[in-house]
């Protein structure tokens, strides 16, 4: 009798679930990437990643609000120390500093419609999708005024350098089933894993999400020199000095030959 009662209550609870929850279970992301690895070489001047996919369903497209898609690409997010300068006695000096706990080296958000239309503020707070929510700064000292301004400064500087961007209306969605977009990667990429997230939303609420990674690494001579500078700095310094001496001697010899002609 108790088992029967539990079954009846469970069935009743499922029947009372809102329609959005039912939709979330029926729509899933099937993703593709034009490349899942970016190689940084001496001639690397940026890259474009094509992100495309489809929406998997077991029932017809739900009626009501149209399906929207959000794509985010986020680089490594080490802590960043931000300092504020003030002019005292004619000299600019550091007066305050705040450790911004999480600041991605690269962050791009692409949407199929205006951001405010595809995602509510509550869902943005939950999933940390927008640029402002992706940057986190906690634990600032109590005496520091305007601690949020330090995180805002990181966003402002990296937006100016093209490292942070919001690209509204750049995700093409066909028949609420197929979607695609292209994310431009700058030349000065930081090595590491770039997390790629895809969100399906209806009425500003997330109904499904998917996450994968793009590996960004130096290769060839660049990788060798980078590893040598980190693992054997003394040997790297000697090699750099030898190259500088050889280059100077070679240039001097070339000019001497030209002068004697």
C-alpha cells in the first residue's frame, strides 16, 4: 500500500511539472567544432573557430517562445592583481590593490538575438554567461573603496584589446534546429584550455546546455623556446646571449664588406 501511494504521488508530481521543465528534457545540444586545437606558431596571426550544431528532440518543436542560442568561449582564468594609482606630491604611486579571483584571458559571448532577450538576469546570475558575471572579485579589504571598479577596469582594458566581446545576433538558427557561429581568436592568445559552452534558451530561461574545450598550445620552435625559458632559464640566457653576439658580429662583417667594395 505504501509503495502504491509513493507511485501515485510521484506520478502526480510529474504531471504538475511546468511545461518549460518538460521542454528542457526534450531538447539537447549536438555540437560540432571546425577545430578543437589551435596551434600557435611564429606566423600565427589569429584564428577563426566555427561552432555549429543541432538540437536533438524526441517530439515536435514546442510552441510558444522561439528557441535562442548562446555560445561562450572562455580562456584560462588565473587570478589577476589590479592596482589603483593616485598622484601624491607630483608622483603617481600605488595606493590600493585588489585580487580579481577569476578573469579569463579571453572571453567571447555570441547570441542569436539581443542578450537581454535571450537570457534573464536570474539565469545569467546562475550560469555566469555575461562578461560582467564571468569576472569574479571577492575578498577585497574593507578599507578599499569601490572594489568592483577593479574588476570593471579589467573588463574595460581587455575589451579595448579585443579580448572580451559581446557579439549579439551573430548565431544563425535555422528552423529552431540547426545553429552556427564563428568566433575570431586574436593573435595574442594565452596557452591553455578554452572552455566552450552552448546554451539553449526559451523565454530567457536555459532549457539545455553543453560544454567542451578547445586546446591552445605553442608548437614547433616556439614551444621549444618557451619550455627552455621556463625549465632551463640559465641555458636559455646563454643561448640568447650567443645569438645576440653572433648577430652583431655578422652585421658588422657585412657592413665591412660593403664598405671595402
